[in-house]
């Protein structure tokens, strides 16, 4: 589905009705790169519909171009690697080691279970050696809830992976080995307050599994792709959209991730955010690739493409790849 960025959508109209200004870009400080859609899991909430049978991936030339952009854009502080399971990309370690050599922070969005896939036996040690920050998917501290979303056996593997990371120094308050967990609701409802949920996670994971982590990130389920299909099957799409709109919070607008982050897909195309990428929603001034722009500062001040799913980022406490916004 390719969005028409020229026609004001429901989110833009809502901003106008509430007196809020249109969303425009600030300085780009994060380059988030979806290196490929191959994953060892096929989670129900996955907004890019990744899985074991997906083969789309960033080429080696595109990987090197990403590194070139980092080198020539010192204002970009973070390389945020996602997928699929980014660790399964053949050039993952090349990207990580090279970006760290450039002095950039690197984030690996890890599903945890991938650390036990064939060929990944030393991946955790590699991440620790290069002081890669890990944002790990763990939608609940309950085995039942996790496996309903992500599949049978995932919870036990995730716990083993978290213990392994703790042994390597992750989740102990060291900025060089940061371990954050990601929660997303198991249905058509908003996340509870992030700070309260983090306390619950800490209590249960420590008491039951002797696991520690640095921070919990609560992310709202976006009404796109697999989650949208589930809502439609259940006849709850209109109800969920109404919930998001009814909880619109204008105080989230200044901190939206699309203001300071560029999303790169597996073909090297640029989008305003990861969700726009999933929907192939072009920026208002047209599609660009990593080969079309040398100085990312030229993107500052440009309007951001919006659509109905943007109500997910602005509902309640807000939602971004870094968690709550307000």
C-alpha cells in the first residue's frame, strides 16, 4: 500500500482541528535501518510482517552507503538496526563494527531467541565486545502472554538469552552494555503507564528468574499490517481507532521519533518512520534513497507524512521506538 502524501489525511486534519502545527523534521540524530525481513519468528504484532521465509535484505553496497552517510553526517549519533532479526543479515557485524569505529552508538533490536539460532552462538559476546546497546522484545513477564503473541517456546528461550546477556554485563547499569526491554499490549488496548509497568517487570523477572535490565519501553500496537488484519477479523478496527483518537495527547507531539529519525528500508529507501516504511508511505516531497542524499541536514524543516496510524504514537503517554513520550 503506497500512501498519497499530498492529500491531508485524518491525522493532519485532526492536528488542524486542534490548533496544532503540522509535523516537520528537526535535525536527524538517529538513522534507523531495517537490514532485512528475515526472522526466525513470525510474531502476530509484527508491523513489517517478517518471518523465516522472507528474503528481502539490504545489499552490501547499501550497507557501505549507510556507513558513508554516518561518516559524513556527524550529527547522526545513533545507528539503530532492526529487521526481521538484524543479526541474521550477513553484513550485520560489518555494520556494527564499522559504526562503532566511527564513534557512533549502535542499537540492536533483538528478539532474544535469535541468539540460539545456528551460526549465532557467539553473537551475544560480539555485541558485548562492541558495546552494542540491546533493545530486546519481551512483551510480558508471563509465559502464557508471550507465547500467545510470539509462539511456542519463545518465552523460555528469551529467559535463557536474558540470563546470558546479564552474565556478559548487560542490564547492570553500564551505558556500554545497555539492555532495555520492549513491552507491547496483547490486544486492542493502550499500554499501562510505563513507569508502573517497569516496576512490575523488575519485580517478577528478578524474583522468578534473577534477571535484571536497564529500562522498559512500552510501545502501542499500531493498527497496520498483522495487527490491523487481526483487528479487522475481530471486527474491532473502528473501536481501536476510536480509542486512539479519544486519547490523543498533544503534549506528545514535540517528542515524536519522526522529528529526529530517518528510517531506511531493506532497499535503501528513506521514510519518515518505521511505520511509514511498513506502509510505503512516501515523504511529502517524494521518495528518496540513501544514494540521493549526502547531507542529511537538507531534510530539516521538511513536512512529515502522516496517516491514521499516527494516532497510535500520540495516544495516552505516547509511543515511539524509545517508549513513552509524555
